[in-house]
C-alpha cells in the first residue's frame, strides 16, 4: 500500500467547547484533563490517526528528475509505516524549482496543517521558504541542499554541504600532485554556486602558497547582490541561474590562465545538470584537457546521459553524500529491494531521510509534538541501517562524502591511486 496523498486538508481534531461548569466540578475537570495524554489541544499536523508532513519539490520542469526521485525514495521509506498508531501522510506540492512558487507551495502546506517539512528540494527554494517556516515554527528535516543552512528556524540538514563535497575533491586532487594554482571553479552565480566556491577556498586555504588565490576567491565571495560581476576576477567562471551559456565563464577561466601563467588542471563545477554539461562540452570543443568534477546534485544517471550525448566519457569526477548503490549496508539493501530499478543516488537519499524521520519520531518520549521531535533529534545519534546521523552537536547530521569517477560509461567509487593516475594522463 502506498503512502496516501490528499489535495485537500484533513480537519485536525479539536476539543469541542463544553458548557461552563461551576465550582469544584470545573476545578476537578481541569485538573483531570491536565493529566490527559494530549493536553488541552493537539499539535498541528497530528490527529488521533495521522501525522501529516509536507514537501515542496520540482515534479515538472528541468529539475523534475531529481524531484521525482527524491519523492519516490521518501515514499518508499514511509510506505506502510506508522508512529504511535498513526499513519504518515506525505503531501508533496510541485514548485518547478522556482522560489516564488516554492513560497506558494509552502503556504498551501501550512494551510493544510503540516507537522514538519521533509526533503524539500533546492538551495534558492530553501532560502526562500525558511523564513515562512520559521514564522510558523515548522521544522525542516533533510532538505536537498548542500548550502548548510543554519536558519532561520529549526533546520536539520542530513546531507554534507556542497562546500564539503568540493573540498573533498580538491583535497584529493592536491594530494595527487595538482598544484593549488591549477585548481579552478565554474559556478552558478548565486548562493548555491558560491557554496561550492567556499569549498574550493577551504581546500586551498590549507596551503600557504595559495594565499593570493584565496584572496581572489574572497573578493569573489564577498560581492553583494543576486548576480554580481564575478567573472574575470580570479580562478572562477560563473553563469547566471536559469541559463546554460558557458562562453563567459569559460572566457573568465582562460583569462585567469593567461594572467596567472597557470593552467586549469581541475575545474570543480557547482552547477545544475544542463549548465554543467554544456560547460564541459564547450570546454572540450575548445580542446581543453581539463578534468572536471561536480557535486552530488549534478551527477548520477542524468549527468551520465547528458555527457554521453556530448561525447564525454572520461576525465570526470563526482561526489555523492550517500553510500554507493551496491553497498552492503542494510539501509542500501532495503532501498534496493523497495525501489528496484528506480534506485539511484537521489532516491537513496530520500529513502534514508524518510527512515531518519521515522527513527526520530519513534524516539520521542511522550506525545509527538514539534518540540519533542526536535528534542529527540538532538538528544542522541542515529544509525540508519549503517548510515550515521548525529545532530547532538548542531544541525548538520552527516559529513559523509563518496568520491566516484567516470569509467567505461559508469560512475565507480574512487580507490587509492585512481586520482593520481587520472591526473597523470
């Protein structure tokens, strides 16, 4: 049986008003009621039979592949599950990966009375909705963004940050013999893209010789506004969100190579699928020998197909924030069984955060409320079938990053020495 969906609100149980009682009878009734398991009113999103949670995701448009995969994974985890005898209702509203539509979707979910938000998708969309969630005291768990938001409101991040993903790749490249001056970046010109550049900065800042480059990256990161002129400043090329034009960003990197007398050996990309693929294809068309890398939100089967269409079959590294799909870990085995052919890295992430939600709910002492949920989340670490999640020290649950590279048309986990061989080609 699939997790039920409804497009109209379910009335939240309410306490009917009783005729006024007098004297001792009223006092006794109030005293007795104070010990009732649910108190005077029920928590929003909780009824005697259901727990309603929500999400805004792109179910149509260019990013629908990820949105649908995330939704499938969460559904599979919640299917046939209950907490304290209550079945889970997971209500998803399509937002087309558009911040304005995300706000509308979240307001609809608030009107429908959701207990919390689970697995919302995207950095700009998350940035748009967090203030509204905070205003309504609705927790956010496991949003598909690596921007590592700390607020406003109660935000519980499962996935490692984009900065951590980029730092892992750059660190591995430097360990394989790449010079700090040979690492460049290509990014979406917004908070999402700059989170990747922060990872680049963090990795280079560990090397004293890279101080002049770090200063250039700071100059780029400190620029205000939604789409500032970040090209032609340092080892970074940018493109505007919702576009795929790679020429300006590519030219920025070539200008950096000329001005710095260095070449880009690794270009770490913080972009969505199509802009990333178009940039790589354009650079290959120009004859660049660059090795590329992307973060988890621009990898997997969709990226593999885009690269194949453009004739790119090698020199590509990517990161994931969940274990490999053939991992023997119990949660991955469960996901393989539940999702079958639909298992990919995004649906696996959805499956894990769905299981994480259930684990936290089941750890609540007493009635399920938003406050008790947050207390349970921060009280102890969780083992989700071999995946460790720990909110005891803050709102970042996992720092796990898996490196993979494209080999014979498939993404395979990086082994010791793989990147060294790759960068010697």
